[in-house]
């Protein structure tokens, strides 16, 4: 033990207090890796005796209390990571760790301000103070930490940003200030950070128009400005089109009651894979310029006031697999083009087919997150029948057609969608019987056909038997045990047919993750499966 230099005990189930015996018995001890265990209690002051310690990682444990002052005596420390514990108190004393390059205290209960002395950490490269209860203005001395590449102060109560001169922080690649109380216009000095690849300012109180200088961020791949009070969407998109490397653009919950930019107003965005324009109350039609986003994979236009039909060019977006146009005023029939979406038709796909590079709360900021294949066009004014071709969308996981004016029968082909986990056809004028094959959709966990004009027995002894009576309410001609309305002998026949069909069923599943937490918050997918 005398010659021990490092100990890696991470990703186990160790309990009790953090051990310190090696601080005396191994004078050259330099690396202590204890993350992802169940260590509890306070951080022992005896760790201060590890005078040669360079790296301490005890994240994802059950540690409590404050940071002991003895910890700050370890002048050799360059990596301190205590994220996702229950630590509390102020951040005073951190400045004594002059060689610190990585500071990760995210996911704790620290309070108070970031001390001005933070500027003494000249070697600091990465600082994560996210998900705490820190408040006040960011100190001007943060501008002295010129080696910084990664700042994450998200999910705190910070209120002032103007004192920081980002022009001094030219090495910055990632800035995450989501979920704070920053207000005013976005500081111009941020646009001097031309190496930025990810900028997230969502869920603050920023207002006004975007500065043209944001177009200087040529390396920017991820931008989230969701849930602020920004104005002039046309100008914003015209400016952002200069950011040629953008793959993820989240600007929903802004631009209230404005008009969707016209077809000839927007160009660029050739690399865009994710676009959120949700919750803006935008008027107008679904614009043609969206058809030029040939790499688009996720399109969120929900909670707007868009009118007109779903355009036929929609299936020219060959990579699109996540479509959400819920709660608009779209009209016309469900277009045939929507039934021929290339990425939704694939019965077998690569395991990573629906993964996207999203910035999450993970310590690895850029990572692949898997999203569900989705077609949500509920709460519109769509008319006509549900096309029989809907059975071609074999990859579909979530289908929402609720609260439209659809008529006719539930097509039998919908029973071919063996990957479905959510199906909502409620609030339409659908007629006929419930297809027996729905009982074979074994992944189905959310199902609603209420408030239609359906009739006959509800199929039993299958997946439909797992849903509450509310899933069938508002169909006075339906009968079955789920709704306490007796059918007679027909019920037995339906049950027998289902059993035969189930015996021959082949089930395939597409791995996917849940939303963006954010209901669920897409951006706190963050974007967590959480961006965005």
C-alpha cells in the first residue's frame, strides 16, 4: 500500500464513509475515484493529509454537509468532482486550489453567490455548478478564467450576467445557463466566443431581437433559446442561417403571436437535424422553406396557430422520424405523403437510427440520445378517413390523431404497427368496430379511442384489457366487460380470434428514450432524456 498511487473503486455498491487511510500510508497517493457508489456522511477532513492528491471524484454518492476547509490545502489538486450528492454551504475556499482545471459540484444544494475569488483559478478549464441553489450576479472576475472551455451554471437562481466580459473567454466551447433568472438582452460579448459549439440560454427572461453578431458563431452546432421573450422570428432565422454548422435549433416559446416566416424569407440551415418552433402561437401556413432542410430528423411545430393543409412535400424529408404538429388549426385530409415517410416505414433499422447528438446534463456534454418515432397531428381540423396506408409506418412508436374531424372506420392496417406504444384516436367521428388485431400490439401502454361513434364488443383477453374504461368512454354503442355494458355471446368469439392471431405474432422493438423532461420537457432532454 505504501507505493499506491491511484485507487479506482467507482461503479460499485460501497457504503459507509470515504476511506482516508491511504493518505498516511501512501505518501505519493494521487488519484481517488469513488463515483457511483453509496458512500455517505461528510467528506472527511483527513483527506487534507493526501498532500499529493491530484484528482478526487466522489460524484453520485450520498455525501452530506459542507466542503471541509482541509480539502483546500491540497495545492496539487487539478480535478475535483463531487457532483450529485447532498452537499451544501457556500463555495468560499475553492480559490485556494490554484491548479484546479476541472470543478464539478453540480447536483448538490450549494447556496449563495459565486465568490469573486473564482477569478484566481487561472487554470480552470471546466466548471459545473448546475442544479444547485446558487444566486446573485455572476462575478466579473469569472472573465479572468481565460482557460475555460466549458461553463454549466444551469438550474440555479442566478440573476445577473452583465458583469462578465465573455470577450476574454475566447476558448469557450460550451455555455449552459438554462433555467435561471437572467434578464435583459443577451450580452453582446458572448458573440465574441467564436469557438462556441453549444449555447443554451433557455428558460430565462431574455427579451428583444437577436443580435446580428450571433451569426459570427460559425462553429455553433447546438443553440437553445427556448422559453424567453424574444421577438421577430423572421429576423432571428435570417441571422441564424449564417451559422452553417447548426444541427440543433431550439427557439420555441418565443415570438408570441407572430407570423411564420414566408417561403422566400429563409434560406440556409442545410445541416439542421432538429428544429423546435413550438409554443409560439405562430400564424400562417407550414412554409415551403422547411422542405429545404433535407437533413431534418425532428420537427416540432406544436401549440401554434398554423392553418392550411399538411404539405405533400413532407415525405421529401427522408430523415424525418419525429413529427409533432399537435394543437394547430391545420385542415384538409391526412395526406398520402404522410403515409410514405421513409424513416417511419422501415420495419428494421439500425439500433442507432433514431439517435441524435444532444447536449445533456451528462458530464459528457455531447452524447447520442435516442428519441421515439412520432407522428402527432392531434387537435387540428383534419377531415376525411384515416388512410389504410397508415399500416406502412412500421417504425412508428407514438401516433396521435385525437380531436380532429376524422370519419370512417379504424383501419385494420393499424394493427400492423407492432412497435406502437401510444395510440390516441379520441375525439373524432370514427365508426364501425374496434379491430381485434389491436389486442396484439403488445408494447401499447397508452391507448384512447373515447368520444367517437364506435360500436360492438371491445376485444378481450389481450392488450386492450389492460386499459381503463375511460379509454372507451363516449362510445354509447360499445359493449364489453371494461365498460360494464353486456354484449352477449359475441364477446367470446372475439376472444378466440385474438388468441389465434397472437400465436403467430412476431414482435420487434425499436430502442428509444423518453423526452427533452421537460409534461416532458424536450429541451431538458436536456434536451435529458433529459437538449433541449
